[in-house]
C-alpha cells in the first residue's frame, strides 16, 4: 500500500476516527513505534489475592 492509498482510506473515515488515527500516528512518531495502552482505573483488580493477617504489624529487626 502506498501513501496515496492510505491517504484515501483516511479521508473516507468519519471525523472522530480521523482524530484517533492522528493520535496513533503522533504516538508512533514520538515513541519510535512503541505504543503504550493507557492505564485504566481498576485494571489490577483481583491481582492481589492474599494479604497476611500481620501485614500492618511492626517489622521488628531489619
């Protein structure tokens, strides 16, 4: 696919999708091709499955 075909495909998109493409291109050009997904609140829910009963107890000696 050459750049003219890509340009035509982008022009056919609705305006909100064009904004997403623009953001993706900006992210790719600024990060050298590495795109990180945005963190979502609560994404680690269920990750910690056990906490010891004495978690808040003083540690004692180090």
